[in-house]
């Protein structure tokens, strides 16, 4: 099952980011056109990440450059926020540092391969209320792993009995 983690699956319409309570239900085999097909059935609680354009996501700053910010979502999914071109406004990316948490809005979600490409922007409310929102949204590295797991479970759908 681990080889399926953090890979996009069309059947699930998302990425499997975690599973637990797995049970082996059995296997069956069929001989079709001279080929042996084996199907093993399992039952588990699957956590599926299904990002949507326009829905806010939480990310942790992984890298800050002059042109973009790279974020990590759910400990294994990368997202980028490019610096706006031809903008005279203060860009929040100039004030961020590694391991800070931010809210952003995906503008592009590319699912053309097994990996996932997410690009986004900080929403207008965030930019207009910079100081106020900065205190609400950004946090330091000191947040606990329990908080990480709680946030992770808020952003995923639970799918049971996937075989």
C-alpha cells in the first residue's frame, strides 16, 4: 500500500495520503486469455486529499526565493506560489521564512501525471489585511505534531472499503 501514497488516483479522484485499520479480506484468481489475474481485497480507512481550485489550503513554507514560495501540504505534497508579475504592492513572500504556516488559494491544479502540481496565490483578503491576517494565519515551528495531524484530518475525505 505504501507505493500508492502521495500519488494521484483517478478512481479516488485524489491522492491517498494515509490509511489505517487495514484488514486483509482474501484473494481470488482468474485465468483469462492465458493470463493469471490475482485480486486481493482489503478493507481500511483511507484518507484522500482532493484539492479544488479556489478552496483555501494550509501549507508549510519549505523554500523562499526571489520569484516564488514553495510549500508542503500534508507532509508530502508540494505547492508553489509564484510572485505576481508587474505588481507594485507588498508581496507577503518577502516576509515569510521556512517552516511558517500559511493559508493560500490554489489557482492551478495539474493532475496529468501520478504526481500533483499545485500553484496558488494568497487571497485578496490576506493581502488587504496584511498585519491582522499575518497574526492569525502565520505561526512558528513550535506547533505540535498533534496539531499537524488534526489539521491534516480536517482537509481530507474519509473513504472506507476501497478494494
